[in-house]
């Protein structure tokens, strides 16, 4: 191995690490606010990427039907709740958001010449289809059991993951797809070539991380989420709705997932079940951060990416083993250095 | 929608099967979901095209999905044998499932025709495997074809990158053994996973070994990832793929990066380009026409053709077996096994089958051709 190979591997590792970092942030966020270990996080990566593929192929993405179905269900549940508590005034809003939005989106998708749209518009449409599934998922699946123990929430997450992979096969088929790169540009950086998409991935990750930092530090909703993460009951006493916090969290998680998918689709082939392994590596990074610290999780993600790149050079057959074995020393170290705080259950 | 109608058809067939016992019942388990879905789905579609009467007897196909999972495959086979009283089992799609099914079919003395590739499924023919047949070519046949092509084209050193599972390992074993005999030097041996998002490390390592050619042993679209990485890094040598990539989705995903790639394949892939004197042409074209009439132009794949061939073998063996016993009996199953073993020169989509007590695959050199990807299409290498 010479210096140039090391540089190329590092570049590869950092690109992958940037994606893992985004997913790790989403996982930490979801766990902190809702105590859900969000296994389906990776599915949003696949859904985002493959929805974009379908839009670029000029077909109406099949994920639209999932959105529409989930919207109708959520509307039914919410409308029943509103009627039962006598708040008829809320009905219009409930229907507009849960049913009106998907219908308008469906109309857009049917009317627009999807295949010939500019790339940013296609990406925007893909995000508009996939991202709202996050809050809908929270509303339908997690909100009714929001107070359940972590273990039950985890089991539900596994079920949701399996369900989403199955639906993914139905929507997208068994074969993988790629999208054209955002830019064909290539830069010469010292002794190595850097292609445009790599820059896109790293830049987008950094922008997103900074934006999240600003969101949590400056905006009132961000502060509300932080408060919920720190102390759920305390936040509730301050008038922060846990349901709203949950939906907002899942919205962010879905956005991060789908955007990651859109970013890596030009670099690698995405399958209906690709997301799981990517999400799992993000999870390893999140574990490094103790499912609590954002900066350590992000650093852990870059570590996972680099470890993956270098182990694929030296011992490709054992790559996954090496990456996932990282969890064991990390857990040992964490269990020695941190004292255990009992959860309130 | 297609999935649902075929599932309803399967349920309908299952009911029909319990209603009439004198018919020939064929139990099918394929991997229509899970990691091997891209192979299992065309196979399942193909089963629907198989003849519904053979030698005047009605044939019922009971199709189950094993989700590419070994345990489900065994469960399916037990169910087919004990509840549906099937006379023969077709499947499964992948090697691990097929291997696990051997014990069950041998125990109940039911013949089985596998659509999975590994030679271990039928070799060596012993007390249990005497009940097992298979239709896909052995990896050894395919790797000999690749090595022949390499040595004829001046390749001296070769690198290998394969799936980190049974498929890649199996190919490596076969390929390394033959390469050694033919004085071809292996300079690198790497693995990657179907779900990997990057193979830069492996590709750099192989390129630093400077091989004349590289063989990528992967199946379906995942095999496009290393190929794209090699092109991106400017690899100038020849690239070979295995017959596992022979479907149109691979061409779609790999695009212009796959131009010039060589691979061995069953003749069905390039059936229209075969000379009319080739005995496989007629039977291969028949399958393609049937499949494309049902599922649209360009939809056919070589994997579905393995399913078709299992049906062809069955149709050829059933008339002989019917002379000896009635369907639904132990005697019929034994007679069917004997008939399958006695098949001679049966033309199918992937080649000409001639079984023997020692050979439960029965394919010869006519079952493979070398193909090159040119202009985004498969071209027969003459």
C-alpha cells in the first residue's frame, strides 16, 4: 500500500462516513426524543433513492400509494379522536393535512412531465413523497404506544422494518438501480482525483449537520425537542406536546434518511433492502456516541467509514465482521467509564 | 398486482389439488422474495407457463415462496409432501435451500428437480441424492469456458473478486482449481458483499497487483458495482463476469461501463443469434416466445429458463412413469425418478439433457456459450 492508495481509501471512507454520520444523528435524535431505536431509518434511504429513480424514469412512484394509504388511515384515526372530544373545528385541518396533501401531490406527479424535469425538482418531489411518511409512521405506529418500555418500542421497530422492506420489494422490484450523478465534474486534489458526487455528499452532510445544530440551538421547535429529550415529563409540564415532538423528530429522521439516499444513489447501486445495512452502520456510530452525544456519534461514523474502507483493502472477506466487532470494545469502554442511570420505567 | 393474481392462482391451485387426487401434483418452492427474488420471480412466472396436461393427465402446480430462507424451504417441502401429496418437487432457487431439501425428499422418496447452480446438490449421487436432479449448469462448466477464453486471448495473470457468500466461494474454488491446471496465475483474491456500497478498497488492491484480467463472481445487479469501480479507476485489462449477471437489469444498471465484458452463459441468453444448426436454438426460442408473450418484450431471463427446463424434464419423464404406476402413489414417484434418470437427449432452453445414474445434471458443452456485452446487448462470441 502506498500513499496514494491510502488517500483514495480515506476519501472513500470519509464519503461513506458522511452518510453514516447523518444516519447516526437521526438515530440519536429519535432515541433521545422518543426512546425508539429506529431500525427502519435505513429504509428511508432506500425509499428516497428508489423513489427518485422512479421519478427519473417518468413513472409515478409507487411509494405515493403508501403515503396516500397512511394519510387516509391517519385522517380516520385523528378524525375519530376529534369527534370523540367534540372538537369539530379540527376536522378540516386533519383532512387537509392527511388526505389533501397526498392527493395534491398525486395530482402533481400525474400532471408534471417527471422524466424531463430539472434534477433539483425531481429530488424535491422525491423528498415530498417520502419525508411525510416519517410523521405519519409516528402517528399511526408509535404514538399509540408512546409510553411503552424501550424493549417494546424496539420490537415494534423491527416489525416496521420488516414491513417496509417487504413493501419496498413490492414497490421497486428485486433489482437495484442507480441515478445519474449531480455533477460530472472531477477535481484534481494533489495526487488524487476527487469526483463531484463525493464533494456533494460531504458538503451536503456538513450543511445538514450545521443546519441541525442551528435548528436545535436557535429555533423554538428545536429547543422544544431538546427539552423533550432531556426530560420528557418536565417538557410536558412546560406545555410541549410529546406527540408534536415525536412527529417533528420523525419528520427530521425521514428527511435525513431520504436525503442520504438521494445523495448516495449515484455512487452505488441501491436495492429495496440496501437501507438496512447502511442504517446498521449508522447505528454502530450512534452506539459509539452512547445514543446520546451528537458530535461523538458523527466522529464514530467517520471512524466506521474509514475502518470499512481500509479493512476492505486488507481483508475484504472479513470487512463486515471487523466493522461490527467495533461495537464490543466500544460497549466495554462505555460500561467501564459511564455509570448507569436507571430509566424511569 | 401481478404478484397478487399469481398468489390467488396458487391458492386456487392448492384447492384444486385437494379436490382431485388422481391428477399429477407438482410441488414448487421458489425464492420469490428475499435476497434471491430477482432469480425467483422469473422462475415463478415461468412455472405458470408450464403445460397443464402431460400425456393426457392433468397437472396441478402448487407454488410456494420460501423467501430465500432455508428453514422456509424445508417447511414448504414438508407441507407439499404431507398435505398436498405431491409426486415431484421443483425448486428451490438457491443452493442452500436446495441442499437442505435433499433430506426431506429422500426420506419420503419424492423426486426433486432443483433450479440452483451448485454441483454439490447432485454430486456425488448417493442414497439420498439419487432422488435429486438439477437443471442449471455447474460452475465448473462455466469456469472452464472462461479460462479457455482467457488463455486463448493471451491472459497470463488473473485476479478474482467474488461475493462473500457461497456463490463467491464456490466460484473461487472451481476457478482456482482449473486456473492452476491451465497455468493461469491468480494474483489477487478479494470478496465483497451484495449490499456493499463501495468496493474501492478491493479494487485498488487488485489493480496494484496488475492482472491481465479480472473475474467478477457476483449475481444480478450487485455485480455491476466492482465493474463500475474498475472502470472509474481506469483498469485497462479484460473484465469477465459470471452467468449470474445474465439479465437485462444488469445491463441497465451497469450501462456503458460494461461494454466489452465477457461472460459464459446458457445458450438461451443469445438464442436468436445461434446458428440454425444448433440443437438448442429451437427449444430456447420456444421458451423465450412463450415468456415474452406473457410478460412483455425483453422480460425474459436465463434464471426463468432453469425453471422451464425443470418443467421440460418433467414433461419428458412423466409419460414413461405413467406406464408403470398411477400418480399419487409411492410407485409412481419411484417410476418418475427412474424415468428422469433415464432421460436421453432432451432439448431444453439451456442445453440438451442426457441423464445417467452418475450424472443427475446431464448437460454437456452445448449448454454454454461465451457472450460479450456490445452496445448494451448480449452478443454471441463465435
